[in-house]
């Protein structure tokens, strides 16, 4: 029987991020895991979807998504979010948003 020990290293109430240390005494393996509670952001996204479009006063841009920092970092690592120079229309990100609607703040079709 393996007993895993766990300790919270840091907890940020603003971002909802928790850094947790894990140690398995049997394998003597240590890991540090960063997690983020996106519940509040997802609820905000739902409210924005049900409200008027979030368009800037100049009508130049519209807020179409709210994505937690750790998810955004992962999307960058996977090549889904790239520089504006490489893809000004962010086609991969728009496709990803269609598959993950809980991060959308707009109900309009994106891609």
C-alpha cells in the first residue's frame, strides 16, 4: 500500500491557482502540480453570453472568450495560440473555442 503525502505550497485567491507538492514515499518521487479553478470565469462567460455583445466603443474589437491562464499557456505550448504575425485571424484558436464553448463569451459563430 502506497501512502502519498501532499502539501499546498501556494494558493492565489485572485487567479484561483493552487500549487501543490506531492511525495510518494514508496517510489521516492516528488512532483509539483499547478491547478486553477476556472469555475468563476466560466460562470462569468455564461453571463456574458446571455447579455449584449461585448464590443468596444470604437467597434474595433469584441470580447469573444475568457480563458484561464493555465489553459492559455497550454494552448500556446500546443501551437493553438500563435503570434498575430503567424496567423492574424487565430484560426486554430477559433476552432478550439468552437469545441470548448464554456470559454466563449459570445454566442455568435466564430469560424
